[in-house]
C-alpha cells in the first residue's frame, strides 16, 4: 500500500503498529492528499492493488466526499485525509503513533499490498 501511496504523491504517510493496542487491525496507515480528486484516485489505486493481490471483502467508506476515506483491508486499515481534516481528527494522537510531520516507510507494513 505504501508503494501505491508513494506513487500517488501522498503526503505525511505514517504506519502505526497496532499490535497489543486493539484487535481491529495489525496496522494503521494514515496519509494526506492535497485534494478530494487526489484522495479519490489514491483510493481507487489501493482498491485495484488489493483486488489484484486476491484480497476480498475490502470495505471503503467516504468516497462520496473524499475528505476522509477509510479503507478496511482486514489486517490493515488505511485513512486518507485532506490535511485540515487530518489535523482536526488527529488519529495519530489517539493511537500513539508519530505525528504527521514524521514519515515512516519501514517495518512490516511497508510492503503490504504493494
């Protein structure tokens, strides 16, 4: 997924390891797009890559507005935001991850769905 986000010029991509924090997923990926159009395109590209990898049952919410799109791929949950929406909800603080100014691109989730 992160490769797809990099290709689509996503900004402030972070990966939060949720192991031991919740049973909803193993990893949380948070990224920003500069416009609703970019967020919509990133969502479509991620969906296509997940489908091509054989993953079924991927749930997507928020495509009608593309201010905040949630992609639930089972073990990985992706949140794509416009920057001001991301700042308002501040999911990084809730899950104890690095702030949006700290990018990560390593670790077990870095290649997921790529």
